[in-house]
């Protein structure tokens, strides 16, 4: 599925409930924090994934995607492109429905692996901006 397909993005955002945010920062000025706080206010369950933190946005933080003890709809990635393959592989292993790479995060090989495993892939797009379009 194309990452630019508006219908795919709309369907994903309407069906998703749980978003694991890899690289979620406790610093309110960081994009990961602002986007996650917005999505939380919009009714999504945000699960922070950051090995250096205990809690963000009132939610327990997990060291990696595979430590999250509940089903994940979207793995939202706020990490450098070279770190994406490992995160995508974890998303596939835990059975996430989608991988979302934020603006500026592009990794074609990892995206192809995710698609081959049946995940929806959105790349180089802002979750908040796409949600606002709905």
C-alpha cells in the first residue's frame, strides 16, 4: 500500500486504537511529544517506547516494541532512518498492523519488508497532520 494513499491513511487512522511511539521524548518541545500528546487527546492509546524513560504522558514506558504487553495497531517511528530496520522487524514479530515513519524518516528496504509481512506502511508523513485532515 502506498504511503501517500489518502484512503489507506484514513482507514488506518479510523481503525487504529493503540499507537506505540518509538523514540517518544519527555521533552514537551520535541515533535514526538507534541504529536503523541495530540493523538492521546484525540482518543488514541499511546504507548511510549524509550529505554531511557520510565513514564511519558502518564503512560508506562517500555524499552522496546517487543516489551509492550498488548496488541499494537501502529508503530510510530521517531528515530533516525538507520535505526528503522530493527524497529520494523520488531513490529513484524509482534504482529503490529502498521508501521508509520514520521516526516524525514524514510527506509525503503524496511518498508518493503513490512509490506511483504502484511503491514500497512506510511513513510515520511506526520501522524498529527494526517489525523487533522480527517
